C-alpha cells in the first residue's frame, strides 16, 4: 500500500519519532558499553549504521540523526529509505535544509532488501510501516539478513481501533458510506490490525520465526496535531494521506461521495467532542515557520493516538 501524501501529515507524529530515537539511542549505547557492537572505527570512535524503512520524507531518520550518539562515545550513519521516489526526494530536501550530514537516502521496498549487503546494520527502524506489509515473515527475513549479530530493530504500530479517536471517527467513515449505499464495504488492510494482537500476535510471531529475541512492546499515548486550515481541510488532507484516500480512489468515488466522506468524518469527530483546530504554534512551536509546515497552514487538529513501540534483537 502506497501513501503518496503521507508526508503532508507526517510531522503530526513527532512525539513517536522522538520515542523511537530515544529507544535506539538507549539500545545502541548498551551495545557499545558491553563491547558487543560491530562497527567501523573512525577517528578512534565507533560508527554504527542504522537502516530506516518506510521513512516517507525522512522520519524518524532525521530525528535519530539529531539525537542518537550526541554526547556519546559513538557516532551513527543512517540510510533512510522509502518506496516512493517523491518521498525520498522530500527527505533529501529536509536533510539539506537542516544541514544533516550523516543521513543518505535511497528508494527501496521494505519487502526486498536484496540490494543491501548482509550483516551491514547495527539497527533497523520502521515507523508506522509493519501494519501495511503483505508478508511479515518475509519482511523480517530481509531485516535479519542485513542486521549484524546482536543487531536491534525498533518500530511502532497503531494501537487498537477502539482505543483512539482516529479509529472511532475518521476510520469509521468507509463503514458509514457503505451503510448508506454510497461505496462498497472497505477492503483495505486496517492500520490497527496488529495493535489488536499485542503481544503474541502476527508481529511477534514473524519476529520469532526469524530468530529475534527479547521482544518488548510498550504501549504509549501521544497527541497528534493534524495540519489544516479548518476541521474540513484537516480531514481532506488526512484522507489523501491514508488508506481512506486509496479506498475512495479505488472505487472512483464521485465528488459528491467525497464531500459526504468529509461530512461523515466531521459528524463522527463532533460526537467525540472535537470540532475546532488550534494554532500550530501552540501545539508545537518547532513546526511553525519550518520547512515541515504545510504551505498556507497554521492550525492543527489535536487528536489522541495510542501506539506500541516494539523492539527486538538478534542473538549476538
């Protein structure tokens, strides 16, 4: 599944990117402290390599580049990848804007890492990716091949649909349209599919099948600020950036049906007591007047999100 516009709402999840970054920093620091890492030594300092899969416009790659290894006795190099060249180019532009030197970018399918050498990376990260992959066993087999012994994997998935406003409102829209006879029932893979099985579900099973150990899933909650000029604009952007838009496109929804889709989302959000945006600078001062601020947008719609940070490692 391809999200051509995910970068429009990507930075709404800055809190998750920082959490993934902290986890990577902690785990790599443990490796270096124990002397179990395998790294090139540059200027007397170990340089650890990180592969970021499904990074859209470079996240959490660029967040990791700022935070991991800073003030530590190791440095890092990151390969940031995404399936879409347009996202990869957006990541390069962001890295140039921020003056980032230790991140390179490549168009790459997370299901096929054959272009990468074996035992190359100390860590692999994947944010909001695993829920959409068609074959988790194959995906983790690919990751295992490119990770060094003792290498770590850190990522996150959405929590159960019923646990968050986004699930109870925006992602209920296709069902309502089907009930009204406007579109067929949704047949896309739910972004909440893995979160209902934590722990001991498909995600853990695929990791175990590929030899990963010490699998830990930590539930966390944060507030995502979805950008838009008003509630309706926020919803339109969100639909474009998620499987909801793919569902409308697949069934060639008319303009009238698309307007009804937005109306349904507004109605469902109102039932949750959510009916207005707030200034972006009040939500996240770092976002305003930055390269990541969508053009002409200075407001966000704050919505609570539940997710799981998942980490695991290969035996040394």
